[in-house]
RNA sequence: GGGGGGGUGCCCGAGUGGCCAAUGGGAGCGGGCUGUAAACCCGCCGGCGUAUGCCUACAGGGGUUCAAAUCCUCUCCCCCCCA
C-alpha cells in the first residue's frame, strides 16, 4: 500500500521532469529539481518559476517564445510563473553592448513597455497562473549598507569567470563597475521572490547561478536553474534579436511571419521545429529523416514550418492564407493582395510631373536622393511592373499606380489634393 | 601618482603630409541563379537635381602648411604596466 503510493508520486515526478527536460539545454542540478517537483506534488503546492524580463525592448519574438513555451509547460502542471519586470535593473543596463548608452527610461515608459510585454507573453502564457512583479519593489528601498552586504558575497575572480566579462577583460574593452553588479542584482531578485526555479537563455546561466548562491547565503532553499537554447535569427548566424534585425516578432502579421520563416537557412529548419513549434519529438524526427534521405523536399518542409508557426500565433486558416499569399507574390510574381497606400503630396509635382528619385524618397523607399539613384541604376525600381531605367525620369503619375522597389516593397500611390 | 599604447565610416580594421570620400573583411542593399534557403556570380554601399563640381567626414577645439586622418598643441575618452 505504502510503496504503491510512493511509486505513483514518482511516476508523476518522472512525467514532469521528462516534459520539462525536452528541448532545454541544462537543468542545474537535476537532483534538486526532482526533489522540488516531488515536494510540490506531495504538498500540493505549486513551484514558483521565475523569469526575468527586460522592459527596455518590449517586442517579443520567437527567441523569447522558446522560454515562454517552456514556462507554459510548467503552468500546465499547475506551477506559478513569475514574470519579473526588471524595471530597476534596466537602469543599470545590460553588460552586453556597452557602446550603446541606454537612455534612462521614465517610470511611465517602463510601465507601458511592461504592459506591451505581458500582453504579448499572454499569447502563450496562462494569465491565471502568472504573477507579475517589479524589482524596484525591493531595490528602491535598499541603502548603501544593504548593497555592501550583498556585494561582499561575491569575489572579483568569480565575476570574471563569466564569459562575456572575461572576454571583454582579455580584449581590453572596459567593464564598468555597475555592470559587475548586474549578476548580483539578478541574483538578489531570486532571494526576494524565494523562487524555486529560474529559467532563462544559456547566456543567463551565470546570473541565474548567482541567484542560487545568494539564496544559500540567505538561508533559502536554492533555486534550480534551467537554461534554454538561444534561437538563431533568420540570418542563421546570430541570436535572434530586435537590434540585429533578424527576428520574427510574435505580433507580426501572419504574411510577414510566414515570409520570414521561408527565408531562414535550411540547416536551421529542424532547430526551429524543435524550439519554435509544438510538434512532437517523433514527428520532428520523421521530418529530419525525410530531409536526410531526400523523400521530403526542403522547400515543402519549410512551408510546413511556416504554417506551424503561424498557426501557433493565429490559426490554421490564417496560416494557409499566408502561404497562398507567399506563393502569389514570390512564386507567381504577382502583386500582393494588399498594397499599402502612400499619399503623394502636391508639392513634389512640377508641371504635373514627378521626379522618380524624389518620389522614392518621399514615400520612404529610399533614404536619400543618392540612394534612390543607385536603386534605379541597378534596376531595382518598377512602376506598374515596368523597370525604370533612368534616375532623371520625370513621370506623370496616376491614382493607383504601383511602385515597387526590390522584391518586397510595394506601394500604391494616392494623390493628395 | 609615474610610464607606455590607443580613439578611423553600421561593426572589425588598414592608412602616419598630397594619388583619401579614405585599401580590405563583415553586415546591409540592388541584380542574377534558385525553393525570397544556403553557396556562388555581378554591382552598390556619406550627402547635394542633374555635377572632370560643391559640401560634410577619420574623438573634440586651436594651429603649422599651397595641401592634414596623417605634423604641433590643448581637451575629452579608453587600454596596459608600475605604485
């Protein structure tokens, strides 16, 4: 009797651990994780899963979604997710990319960003099992004494272990003192929240482990650290990020999403299936096999990937429409079904004609006259599907003329009076 | 506090008096090939309405010179070594 009950709990533990383990990079340490899950089941008490959020760039993309999906799995098991808005740490600035001096964000702006962030996150997360907190809640009350106490728990050598610090140190790029404090602060967040698990990208490993050691110092049961792989952006090389411009945003229109997926390198497809869709492992294995033995055409597989991803954020129907639109524009080279309108102001007309270069700049398809000239000289500009050959051209434009730059920029002209 | 080395275009990085709007690579952009994939090939990559022309640019100010990214000087910033 007693033993069968115990094994039932163990089965539950195994199940949770198995699902959570899928697609993650590391669980540190695994034994602690099993213990925590077990305790949670036995006492029927959900675990607190912490995820730190930077309110400076509120646009979420598929890279963030990797973690959000994992958090959702925790929620499905009944655990509580804490989205910790790093409003206070945002003022410190992330240690990476020191050349960019971040503008100080006003509390209002931070609040707005946080709202945008959580709205997007709830495309995946269950709001009922999510708590939102702000780390200014504890940091703004701290004094210098508290800070000293905290910092005395870390050594420089330990901080220098961290990858990006040691690289910068070796390269001779400056590391500022306040940047050193970043892991300390993130670590203290875990203490303040008494978190059971912290989850983040592999780049956050050090900071999250700092949380563990601080919690021990504060006499708490240390959190388990789960690191998730960092998804490459659509360039296939660098991590997906807004500033690198290689991202697929969660709120992007379905057509954009689909199109961007189609432009990722083939080698990345399986990784995207694993990290950015909900397909079962076995299914992904099948696809991988098909690709390898040539029974599946890569282009077809990529279309499927596009559909899966769009379906996740919209629905099946929208995904199919996005695919149809893609075929229409890029396979059949037809005009998109919807073309954004641009008002052509009267001032740029001269004797009822418009200089092409000026037109391109006015509607924002070229950064400068020189840029517009180059585009034309290189044959990248079409009006009503006819290539413009001379940058000197003055043209008579009519309502609804279609201007195209490159393969994907279209505009329908509207003449304002 | 003392000594040394640096700051160049989106990034890396050459250039140490004229031939420098500044070699090269990366990123980006346009074209070709294709499956808007990758790889590859060609071209562009400060601005100015039409220019063997002008303007703005090599951390910032001042100066030398017919001529400066390059020399001098002051200021600011970064790195290293010693204390």
